[in-house]
C-alpha cells in the first residue's frame, strides 16, 4: 500500500508527528510519501496512492489556511479511499475536560465544513516552543502553561505529544488499509 501524508505545520511539531506516523507505516511494509502543504506539486494526483493521511496544527483557534483548500479541493477522492485526519492542538493536553472537548471540536468542525469523512481521526498534543517565540508570544504561552500546570521554564522547549497514541493511530490506519475494523 502507498500512503500519502499531507500536513500543515507551523512550528514543526505536526511535521514531526507526520514523520513518526510515516516511519511507523514504513516499518509495517507500507510505502509512504510525506509532503508539507506548502510543498505540494500543483499537479498532485492521487493515482499513485492507495490511502491518505492529512494533519494540521491549531494556532489561535485555526488550522493553516491551505489545509481547508487542500481538503475541499480533494474531498471527493479523499472520501473514496482509506483516509485519516489528525489535529495537533495543545489544549488536548489540558487537565480541564472542557478544553479537551474544545480541542476535539476543532477537528469535528473542520470535517463538517469540508464534507470530508475520514475513517479515522485523532487529536494529539503538540509542543510549547519557548525558544522560538518572540517576547510577547513567550509571555502569553508561559501564562497559559502556568494556568494548565505545564512547564514555565522558558529556557527550553517542551513536548507534550503522546507518542504511544501516535503509534496507535498509525497502527489503526494500517488495519484500516487492510480492511480491518479500527
């Protein structure tokens, strides 16, 4: 099986998660092509792919703009082959249930808006990239992290992705491609 992974990453964690999924699929004998939204060829064809995984990060309540365009443009094809969607949103790591629900709602709303019906979806926590933020963003993220019980050590970055859950998602996708229930 040849799987296309398309992702929109703003700070690099979504790219890292997409890479982890790709490696997991390759370890299970699948061929994988992984492309960032901004690297997609204008003549992209799904003819060479048996399945597609799409991922996007949430920043200030929104996915990268090209993500919606990609899914809307290719929705009919995405709805006819095994497909999966993952969201990267730090709020899923919150201890407050209402924020976890809100994090999942981003993905559900996106799918409702685009009409895409992937067989598998997931929301993963991302990372706090203090070392990459400007002063204002670092200050805001420190306040949010403090409120949520996260690290406020701004001298380094903090990763909150549950890699075991990412691997489970990839395993479920492999089973989906084999026609097994997820």
